C-alpha cells in the first residue's frame, strides 16, 4: 500500500469515526454496562452462596447436637429458602428434616417435606440430577409405604439418570402391591440386569422368587 493509498484510507477512517462517534460511544457504554452487570451478578451469587453456606453449617451443627432443636432447624431452613432461593442449601436442609421426621415416625410431615423437595428439584436443570433422582427414590419409597401407589408410579416413571436399578426394583414392589405379578417380575428382572452390586442382585433374586406366576 503506497503513501497516497494509506492517506486515503486514514482520511476515510477518520471521516467514518466523525460521522459515527456517537454510536461508537453508545456501544462502548453498553458493553461497559453489560460487563459491569455480569461482574456484579457473579459477585452477588458468590456472596449469597457464602451466606447460605454459613446457615447450612449452623443447621448441621444443631442437627448433630444430642438435643436437637426442631424449631430452630425449621427456622433456619425457612430463612435460607426465603433469603437464598437460588441456592441448593434449603433443599438439602429439607431433605435432612424429612429424614428426621421419618425417624421420629412423623411420616406425613416427612412426606410433605419430600414432596416439597422433589417439586423444587424438578424445576432445576441437569446439574442436580443426582440429588433429583435420590429425592424421587426417597419420595417413592415413602409413598409406597403409605400405599399412595398412583403418585408413587408418577414419580418412578420419570427419566432417571442415576439409581435406575432401584427405580425398577421399586416399580416391582409397586406392582406387587397392585397385584400385577407379571409387571412386577419384568421390573425385577430389569433391576437385576442393571444392578452392579452382587449383594443387591441377591436381594432382587429373593424378591423374584416370591413372585407367583
């Protein structure tokens, strides 16, 4: 490129900048605002996560005490859910409270909490697949024990990423309760094929041996 061409190119660029400088400034400001918002949002999420984690640690400290304060635990769970709804900690607390209710034979309270946990997790993405499948199994097992067979089947019919062998084992248990032995056998056989644990496989075989053709 010779000097004349370079000068023309420079003059053309300067002219374009003069004509569009307002647009350039606006684009620069918009980009600055966008990056500032992204930085602030990430900072806020990190701070929220830290605060929620502190509440979770306090919750577990009380949970591990010899004399458990149920009202305090419930209060911490409700505060965490209210103040940090995007965090996972309130769901984890509710899972613990559900297990605590179950251990105290408060089965209906445990069921209410598990339903709430499952409902919250079903709204979330694949990052919670493990916890989502675990909550489904715990909910289904409690529903089966309470003979809520229709709801239990709705839960177990969802697509599982983890614990598929347990999903089909519980479906087999459900069909036994529904007096559908053929379907029970098919589900137990599927669970048997999927289970990587020899001990679990032996337990499923025992269930299979009790199914009347």
